[in-house]
C-alpha cells in the first residue's frame, strides 16, 4: 500500500509539473481592444482574407480593411483649366471643383484625354481616339462629353 501511495504522489507531481509547464510557456493572446487598424490586426497574427483590399478579422469578429491608395494617373489639364470632381470627371476653369462621390465606368476614360481650353474659350475635354473607344465601350453609346 505504501508503494502505491508513493507512486500516486509521484504521478500527481509529474502531472502538476506538466500542467504548470504548459501554462507558463503559452504566449498570452494580444489585447484585442488595443487593435485599431489593419496593420495592428496583422501584427497580432490574426488571419488575413485574400480579397482586395485585404481584410483582417479578430476572433470577436471585428473586421479591419487595408487602406489602398488608388494610383490612377490624373488627366492632363492645360490653358488655365483644372480637373476636378471626386472621380476626376470635371474639366473647369475653377480649381478645386467638388462633386458627390459616385462612380461610373466612363469616368475611367478621362485619364486618356486632355482638359483644356476649347475653341469656344471654355474649358472642356478634348477627345482622343483612345477616349472615344473607351467611352463607347463603357457606355455603349460613344456620346459626346460636355
């Protein structure tokens, strides 16, 4: 009986030591309340979803989206004319014209044209072959731009 008691105590000590070792070597989970950006979420080791833009989600379901700059080149403006509008779709003689921020496919076509003084003396878009093709494809009409 004495041997079985000693053996039981040794087993309990070994198990307790194993539990202590496992608990002491675990790295603490990052404080999720301290995470306030996509970069911090990634640095904390949370999974990043393969989307564009990339997204990182914490175990509590808080979603952070990567900020991505849109590197589209601005259309060329000359003759005292300025490109404006949220999507760069306005050609005006006033700098800093602001519009609401909706997007239409044909707005991407303006990067292949010029914002300059027209024969009428007003600022407007000068149509290029690339612009006409792009506009025709995006709208299906090829209509004139005013």
